[in-house]
C-alpha cells in the first residue's frame, strides 16, 4: 500500500505544482496499473483528472481536441462507483497529508497540502470514501481559504452562497469568489460572473458579468461559455457570439450547452438545421440528460 500511496502523492504533487500534462500522464498509468485490491489507484486517478480538467481541459482530453462527454461528470461517476476500499484509500492519503500539515504546526500550506486539504473537503462534501459531512467540508475549505488557496476559497464561497453546512452569506461568498477569481481560478471567475449577472452579494452589473464570463471562458471554463451565451441572448439577442460560445461549451462535453445548441438550431436562432439540432440533443441524451431523452423519444414517436 505504501508504493500505491507514493504514486498517488506523485500525481497530486504534480497537479499542485501546475504540471498538468505530467500529472495526467501519471494518472493514466495509474489507471493501467494492476493492483491488489483491484483498482485501488483508480479513484485517485479519476478525481485528480477531474480536478485538472477544471484548470486545463486540454491536458486531459488532448491539445486541440474536443469531447462529446463531460469528463468531470464521467470521472466523478467512475470514482463514486468504485469499490469501498478504493474510495477509502484515496480519502486516507488526503487525510494523512492534511494531518501531517497540522501536526507540523506550519502556518502556511505547501502546494501539496493545500490541494489535499481542498480535495479532502470535496470527499466529505460529495461524499466519496468517507461519511457525508458538509460541516467538516466547510471547515476544511475555510482552512485553505484563510491561507489564500483559491480552490478552497471557491469551495467555501459555494457553501456560503447556497447555505450548505453553514449559514448562507451571499456577500461573503461574493468576496471569496472575487479573491479566487483574481488569482486566475476559472470556476470562481464563472461564479463571479453569475453573481454580477443575478445580483448575488453585489449590485447586478451586466458589464462586469460579461467581463468575468469572458475571462473564465478564456481560462478554459466549460460552463462560462454557456453562461455568456445565455447572457447575450437576454441582453443582446442577435449577437453572433451566442452560437460560438455555446458550441465551445458543448464541445467540452457540457450537456446543458448541448441542449441549448439543439434549441438554437431547431428554432433557427442563426441557421435552422434540424439534423444538427438532433445531433446535439443525442449527445446530451447520451450523457443522461432526461430532457434530451424525452425530446428524442417524442421525435421518434411522431416520425
């Protein structure tokens, strides 16, 4: 088990240092490594790949390539469905790094301990490998957030925005997203855009919302492209950016964007194309979208 932990820590360390291509290479080798118990490295590999995809999608799916399936959701499902022992193994690795950091009395997290503390919080939040404990997740997120780690700031902001494991506080959530966004965290940038669009913890501001959605999209955020398209549909309905933004998000595998693209082609937002509309709807259905499945069922029944 010690050798397995060394390999897992190597992949975590590379991800923490921003060496995403190298981290993905180690993760792929972990998925091919036969172990006893079987698949014990798989949960770690899937969740590290899921984390990396949020920062650098190209490192996961290949430079210049697209995917019809949402890797984040696919990796999460694979990790959640793995054996109990495999899930507990990865949670244990994260917990040991976090405890070593606490025992050392270090005032600041190292890159590795910061990532492990954040991911351990996610394990309690989801949950995977441990009993669900959202309050503990919030505590772990706050530990990293207080030390300035952007992913922990995002995680804590999400819990505060939605009142999960703590009292809802939109203003504090907004500030946490703002701090993480200014450090280049694309998920926080997308959420900050959402806050500005809907006036969550701040005054609604369409210009700021557009700015942050575009920034997040430039950093590779899957959802920001679709959120930008929705914003443009509302405030600038004939913008040529709408379909382009939706297509970018859809090609990164997000079912929501695939369905929105279906509606654009079906209703002739720019060009009416029933075949292209159905193609995007099928891709969303393939990923389990109940609405997409229902649309295809009705289309089949009426044909």
